[in-house]
C-alpha cells in the first residue's frame, strides 16, 4: 500500500497542487496524472513479475491474479480517457482495488489457478 505512494510522491504532490487551484481543468489534470502513474506502476510490476516467472522457469499459478490486474488496468484506462472526471469516477477508481481482490477470489473459486 505504501510503495506506490513512496514511488509516486512527486506525482501526488503535483496532483494536490493542481487540485488546490479549484478549477475543473486543473483537477482533471491532477486525476489524470495519478491515473497515469498508477497504470505505469501496475504495468511495470506485471512486467517484472512475468519476467521472473519466465526466466526462473517457475510454475505458472497466477492466472486469476493476472486477469485481475489486466482488468483493473483496462477499467482505469477507460476512466482516464474521459475528458472530465467526476466524483463518481473517483469512487469507481477507489473501488478497483477491493473489486480486484473479489475478482481473484471469484476466479479461484471457479477453478482458475
């Protein structure tokens, strides 16, 4: 939970500064910046994870988790493509993490590794 905040502290600070200007354009720019940073973190971590699996010849047992990560990134990208984000979009973005955990549990309960 703290690693993304630590690695993206500058983006968080810039987004807060933009949001303090209290215009729709500045707030949207701040949210878009945070969405981009989160997407880049997820993509990099997934790439490192897949490289470890491949180069260490580890047994693949992460289908549910990988589907969950990709789904979260697609939903985030779709929200990020909007020209203006609303409060509802913010709540949707906040709900992605718990929904991803639920998706992993659901996929594992139906037999995906």
